C-alpha cells in the first residue's frame, strides 16, 4: 500500500496541521500556487515531491517547476496540473487513473469515466469561507481511493516555521 499526500494553494504558507497530516506519505503532490521554494524544501523532508506551477508562481525560482507533471506509482499514473480548466490531455485515453489539481481552493473528489479527479483544496491562507484542507490517495495495487482532510483552523492561525 502506498500513501500519496496531496496539497495545493499554499501561497507561501505551510501550516503545522498540513505538515502533520502529510507525515507518513510515500510521495507528495503539490497542485500549484506554491508561493515559495521553502514550501517544496519542507515537503521534500517528508517524501519525494511532484509539484506543478500555479498561476501565482511567477518568481524566477518557479520557472523551474513544470506546469504539468506525471507521477507513476506501480501501475498507477497520476497527472498533476494547477487549473483543471486547462487540462490538455484526455486522461482516460492516456492511461491516467488520477488527475490532481488546485486553483479553485475547493476540495473535490469525483470519478468521471474511470478517472479520479482530486483537488485537495487550499492548505494556505483562507479564501472566503472555503475550508483549509489537504488530501491523500491510498494506492493498493490497481485500487486507489481519495480522502480530503479539513483542518479546524481558526482565522489567523500560525504557519509552520522552517
């Protein structure tokens, strides 16, 4: 069994709750709007990171981060991009089982045509009344399941320090 931690839209804020949730992940996928290379460094201390650049990742460091990426875990292929509206492949035809995105800050787990679409929501600064959340995929052979974890974080709660 393999655990893939999912996080997105940190916008430079990596919360203690998100770090604690991601502990024990075998891989981590960041769905963009990272905000700082420090975020990727901290996540990389937990597990190997696959990250994609979001529309707000405009600094020089972010140009090294791809706009889309694949992760293969056993026979499972995962495709990551920031904005699902910009999906540039037919995931089912490409053999992709899971598409991970971010951008909307809205957590989502939805299966369409045999493809699991997951948006872990936003783990960074609160946006409107949307929850602060992250997610996980559990891969067991050819089976995969997704779960979103919502964090009970009061307004102005602190972030993890490097």
